[in-house]
C-alpha cells in the first residue's frame, strides 16, 4: 500500500458527521426507503444489528430534543430533499420534526434486533398507500446495498459484499510499514486533516459552555476553581475531549470530524493531538502527520475488532491512535509508538461498549487521558511486558489476541447490554 493509497483511505474514513452516526444511518436508510415509494405511511419495519441498536437507543438526535430509534426512523421519512450522507440530519426543519413526532406516536413501528448480522446493518421497510419500499445499509454507515420498490429490485449488492466492517486489506500490511509510509506523504496531501481540529474543537467549546448533557465543562471549571483539578496538559486533554463528547451525545447540532465511521472516535483521534500541539507549539506540517497516524491506527485496529464491536472502539482503537499520534508529535521513534499503542491496548481492552449516550463522555476522558499517559511513558521506555494479559510479542500478535477477546470472549456482551437497556 503506497502513500496515495493511504491518502485515499484517510479521505474515505475521515469525514464530517452531524450527530451520532448510528441514529444518522437509521434516518439515512429510512430516507432511502421512503423516497422510493412516498405517500401516507401505514407502518415501518426495521431489522437492525445489535451494535447499531445499542448505540442509537439513548443518544441525542441533533437538531431535536429527542432520543430514540423510532424518532430517527421517522425523521428519515419527513425531509423533502434529504442529503444522502452523514450530514442528513443537519437540514431538519421544524415542520420535519413535528411530522416525525406524529409518525413516531401514531404509526406502527416494528423493530427486530439481529445478533448474527454484519456489525453495521440496517434493513428498513416502509409501507404506504402506494405500496412497499425497502432499503438496506450494511457494513459501513453509508454503504447502501439494497433498494426495492414494490416488486422491483433497483439495487442489490448484498452478494458481492463479504461480512467485513472496513477494508480489511489494510491489516495485511504491518502497521509499522504503513506508519512509515505516512511520513512520505507530502503535507499538501494531508493538510485536509487539519480541518478536523477546527470542527472538533468547536464541539468542545460548545460542551464547555452548554447546560445540557452531563455539564462536564461547567463542572470541571468549578472543580478547577476549588483547586481540585489543575491546568496541566493531561487535564486539558481530558476536559476538552469529554466536553466535546458531552455536547455531541446531547444532540448539539454541530458537525464533528469522524474517524472510521464514528464521530466519537474522531474526537479522540483529533482533540488530544490538537491540545498537545497547541500547548507545545508544534508546526502544522508535523501536526498533520500526527493526525494521519492517529486516524490510520484507529482504522487499522478496527480491521481486527470491527467498525462496531462489544469493545469500546473510542477507548481502544481511537485511544491507541491518539497515543501513536502524540508520541510521533513529541519526537518519538517507531519503538516509542509501538510501546504507546501496546500500553493503551493492554489498559483499555476490557472497556465495553454499552451504547451511545452522554455517559460516553467519561469513557472518552479516560481514553484521552490514557493516550497522553501511554505516550509520555512510552517515551521513557515504559511498556506493558509480553505475556501480561493480551499483550503478545508484537503489535500484530496483540491485535489478534484483541480480536479473539472481542469476537469470542465478548460474544454475549451485546445481547446482555441490550437486555439491560430494555429492562
């Protein structure tokens, strides 16, 4: 995989998103289905993977005061000219929201949770007075694989897609080799990544000022005034990351720059590096390379555990990416980067994903803080030893152990989490 291949990968995986990507992709699938048939809705049926279900159930929907899968489904049917990407909910009108509430409260909506499907999978059937339409998004949050209007199949790419969450081809290359390739990419080809800092820091600022969600920002300020929290770089990183997540999960109608299909992963992949760069005044060329490494490592690890998984990707894959980027930013060599990644993987592998919600703010603060600690300790030669838990003799072996933990060891986590959520 050459430098240009990596640039293309980054451009696919690092894109703006409005709102948590799971309710967004539900609305997107619903919009695809409804706009094939239109008319007066009689009922909506959806089959949804357990991973998407748990992430969409309790999270705020941007531009509204609501949460819930049924509301996301209804919103997808109300927009007159939907934008078919992850910013679809940025264009809601008051009329759209009012109509969606009526649909949610008066139209039968049937939801079936799938436990043996691709990790990202939404199958929506809309029945109206004009007939039936069906749309399926699978494997990735915008990957439309099936469209049907009444008895006419318009699109069917299901058979051509194997069950994989991202381009697994990337994991056939050693991670160290890919990181070295990033360093051969000219700044002009990576400069677009710097936009993610402005976008995600705007969300952090909103989280510092708002009075919804968990009030992370205002609480942190009061604790600082009482002398219980200092102004060191670790606290700076964790505060801004947690505040951004708090705002996003509460439904603040601002975009974030996502990473590998997740807005929260994007917050972790970008904000810790941005805060270190600002405090220590690193040049933008080096910052862009650090961001590229962060996004690359996040995407690479998701090639092992999946785009969505029982393990918290924000903590593990994005946290490891941030640690790698910070380590490079602070003049670390490849040995330091390897140690930083291993330190995060070993420390946070047991963090489960129990759905998208404002409570993710504290998970992101833990991940951001661990990324910083893992990076600076790695620069001192600190690394969790081989044989400690899942730590193998190298990164590839450790990631294979992580995959086994996610796929086999945590096979029943999603079912248990959803059972708890529903009860």
